[in-house]
C-alpha cells in the first residue's frame, strides 16, 4: 500500500526543510503545493493558466484547480509508493478530496506531522 505523509504547520515553520529530510529518509517524493503552482504556471498547463488567471486578479486559486494539480502529480510514476505532501491540504474541501484521491491510488494518509515554531522562554516578541 502506498504511504502518504501530510506535513502541516504555519508558514515559516520549516515544513520545506523538514520535508526534504523526511523525503531523503523515506525515499518518497516531496510534493510542495507551491512548487506545483510554479511548475504548472511555467509550463502553461491548463491548470496553470487557470491558477494564473485567479492570481492575476489577486484571488485565491479555487480548491478544484489545486486538487487537479495534486491529482496530476500523484499520478506520476515516482509517486507509486506514495508521497510527502507539503502545503496540501489547506482547506477542509481539499482534505476531503485528498482522502478520496488517495483511495483511488490505493492508499491513505499514513502520518501527519504537525510542525510549530516554539519560542524559547526568554523570547519577548
């Protein structure tokens, strides 16, 4: 059964850094939603063009566009054994869609590490 890891945490907490470490130790591909957006926009895919049109208007990219990018990425051969997701899901709609999508690929979420930035006791900021 494919292994899927979903890395959660607020912006700037180090998800990308931790994802690279986890990806190396597990052999799973690191899939960053931000990287997917950039890749699709750069390659002018249909999903990338749709995402860019919303971004140009200063709007959030709809869940269905983001889910489509994730679906496409998870269907690639390097994800056959699973993947490490960084930055997805971000909404309950995306979380529900992820469960259904992973079931289609014969897997489910194996673990969800949640990262948080801890401030030392002397921090006054």
